[in-house]
């Protein structure tokens, strides 16, 4: 391994450890923020429930998501729901009954000679870090060791595996016979969905310090859209990776590398002819799909996916405050700080509801109209990090322990 590769690897270890590594340094943080930093997560308050979360079925998927802060969202394809744990178990379930259709065990793959030096690997040997994506009759997962694995959606048999050089934290996305993904070293890669052969790669420089996460790309009408740790959103031609435009959501500012983190880790949201995206320590912006021109912006720091519904864009900021923004006028419709520092999962919107989970394992139902609480249910004692999936008004929640539950929302 070359010295340059070793340097990159060591930088990635620091990145994966998170910003808390540097909290002891005297120049990190601000004494004026001490009181704020000591504030505890918000207590859940009682309310008059308007809806009931009815569990349709529950199933355990492997050993759960482990200790590497994985967000392995489930995926729905036709009449099945697919889910994976962090240790190589992948399951296909009947999405109406939860009955297992097949179960596969993906090998740990190659770990590399430096893995023994990685304290995260010694603490937790999980290796599935990206997924689950679907497309072309296959499902796709990414690994910490730089592999993308395609399994047949029909029976779980391995179709191919492709080495992409670096850890895959994004959910692979399919379109035009290709599979798109972003690696932790800032590359957007396109693979042939039938063979796994690389079609093209778009390189993006990675800052010295970033959050542990990458944006999952979006395919739409012949282009692929993704955010990067430089604070940029880029749009490329899906067929050949040729850049169409890029827009910087936030310019790195400040004296320290911590201050200069402006990652766009959330998956860009495409609604009609508009792209919505947000940056950590930055802004949420609406961009014109045609050329990347900014339509509006709001100062909201977020590293999560956005959601859309009721004519509004929903963003969860770095302190877990939820903001609803009018999609056209950029006016703030409502905000909620009821979940302050409860470590929320990405929001999901459908019908009249906005859904999110928290670190204590509660699933919360809010009204899209005004943000009031409508329902709540404890799902998983180990918490909920992964994005909630909705299909045909059924809500699928994957908890950190590996518990996958299907819910129906009933008006009381």
C-alpha cells in the first residue's frame, strides 16, 4: 500500500470517529456555548393521540446495525420488503405478512491487513455499510471494505460483486442499466447493473475533516444528482458521468477544520423541476434542475435527507429541530423543538403525516399541516437511525437491533 493510500486511510479513521475526538482540545468549541452543550435531550410530553400505530407484523433481521452508526434502510420492491443487518444477513420478506421469502448470508469479504489496527473493527466486526438499493431485478449493498454486492431479488443468490476501492456508506441507486453510489473518499461511481463492471467514476476532493456519512445519489431523467463533503451538489449525465452543473450550498468558513465542515450527506430531493438539498452548518436550498440556479435558501444546518409533502419541504437540523418550509415561497410554515437532541432519523412524509424515529426507539407521527403530535409508539429499545420506508400507506421501520416492523396508521 502506498504512503498516500495509508494517509488517506488514517484520515478516514479520524473522520469515522466523529468530531467528539477533538472535544478535549482547548480551541474546539466556545465557552459561551457551555450551557447549550449541557442541555439534555427533550423529554417526551403527553398529548391527545389522534392516530394509532397498528403493528401488522414484526421480524428480526440478523444481528442489527452494530456500533458503527449505520443507517441501512429497508427497500420495497413489488410485493416484498428487503432488509439487511451490519453483519451480512440479507432477507426478503412478504411485505404484507412479514413471512420470510429467502435469507442470504453475504461473506465478510476482504478486510485488508490494516483492519486489525482499526479500533472500530475490533469493537464491532460489522461490514455492511450501504444499502439496501434495488434495480434491474437485483438488490445492492455496499461494504466497509469497498465492495458492492448484487443479489438476485428473486432468490438471494449472488449475481456479482465489484470492488470500488473505498467504503460505501451510500445506498446504491439504479437507472439506465447502471448502479450509482458514492464512496467515502468522495467518488461517484457508476457500475453496469448486469455485471458490476465500472462504467465511469467522478472524483471529488474530500476535506481534511468530514462527518461520517455520504450522500446517496438520485437518478432522474437521464442525470444523477449527489451531494458531496465539499458543500456542493453536482448533476452528471448518467450515461457517461459528464458534469452538467454544480452548486455550492455552503462555503467552508471558520478557523478550525470543525468549523469548516459543510457536508451534504442527505440524499438530494427531486420534486418536479426542482432539486432540494441541505448542508451541515449551512443552508437548505431549492435549485432549478435545468441549470442549478438557486430559487430560495434557508439557514438550516442539516446532514439528513429532506422530505416533501403538503406543499412543504421538511428538514431536521443538527439539534433535531424540525422545520416545515413552503416549497414555493420559502416561508416557514412551522417549527418544532419537541425532539431537541433526541437524535432523530430522517423524516418521511405521506398522506397528512410526517414520521421520524429517535434514539430511544420511539416512532413519532406529526401533522404535516402544523407539526402537532398525533401519535407515538415504542419500536426498538436500541433506537431508530435508519430512514423510514412507506409503501401503499404501510410504514416499515427498521430498528437498530434489527427489528423490522410494519405499521398501519389508524385514525382514532
